[in-house]
């Protein structure tokens, strides 16, 4: 089964990912030999300023440079462009790098590691009712979900997708993070697994080992869905059937009003 990666910091000279084009090309060679056929570049966009036209054009230019260099090097990986947007109350999707592969529907967003922002439910709700799907990067590494895993269910039930990092499933971020990643998998709260590659060593552009782990623990159809089918549909901007999420800890809300209230942080149960 081919693999598709929807989270990588393989563009050089932008963020804390690849430091130069040689390493970028080696990361892509790693991906190719690992069975990855398509990747989305998701450079960190940390502020509104980085989404201003000139900065967005600058990172787009780096993307085009990478695509040309990869073609010249004979690397057979399809490379798409996107971004990993840092959650902010004024987050907007008004530049072509904002959604994955410029599909206008799916965007990758990260929270600060130490908490779930108080504005996040409202922010996500506004996007979802507008037909945009937030894909939350590495929820299993966020302190808010680690302390209170049942919050994960609320986000997914109201339309967010969860993207777990391959290394988290393999224990590369410690047992606590691995445990939450497994809990999220058990609860059907994971929609994509991605590399979040930053380099050639500690955070490589590889997925095959995590695919094997998922295949052995949850079966091949599930692994194919998370590492190929869902990523393919996300890149194409198609609607994905994700199945029913399960609560990790709590009973389901009694009615829709309660769900809406809890979505805005006004818990009634
Ligand atoms: Fe990332």
C-alpha cells in the first residue's frame, strides 16, 4: 500500500525543519524509499504577519524551488503545498497556502503545546459552518488533551479532524503521549497519521513503521484509511466518511442543546 504524508517541514530556509536543500532532498529520498508517494509541505505559519502577501509569496517561492530540485534529482514523490497554521482568534484562510493543496476545504492547525486555547471552540465552529474542516495537528502531544482526553471527543464530534504524529504511536515522544495516541485510535478519533518530519534523524519523513504498527494493532483496512485513503481525499478536498467517534471517558451528551453549549465551553453535564 502506498503512503501519503499530510504534514512535513521539508521546505528549507523557513522554519525549524530542513536547514538546507541537500537535507530537503535527502528527506524526500527517505520518503520515496519508505513508500511515500505524495507529501504536503506544511511550513509553520506562526502569525498573521507571516500570512501577509509578501511572506506567503516568499514561502510559495521556496516550495516551487523544492519541486524543481526534486524533479531534477529524479525523486518520484508528488509534492503539494499547504501550511501548519498556529491557532489564533483572528485566523483566516485568505491565502492560497492556507488550505492543503489549495483545496479551499482542509487546513492544518496547531495549538500551543501547553494548552487548548479558550477561543478554539468558537474558531473551529465558525470554520465548520462555513464548510472548512480544521485538521488538528498532534492533539496527543497537547497538555490540554493529555490532562482531559474526553475533550477530544467534543472536537471531533463537532467537525474537526485529528492528525496524529507517526512517532507518537511509536513512543518517540514518551509513553504518556503514546498512550493518548492509542486511546484516540481506540476511540475512532484519528483521521490521519502524518510524519511531522523535521529532519533526517529524530523526526524523519517516514511512515512505514507506524503503518505497520497500526496494521498489526487495528487491522489493514484502518491503516490503509489513515495512511492513504483519507490523506488522498483530504488533498483532493473531498468529503470523508469518518465513522462514529467514541467518548473516551464520558457518556454522550443528552441532546443537541447540551452539545452546542458544551462546544462553547458552557458544560451542562
Ligand atoms: Fe509540524
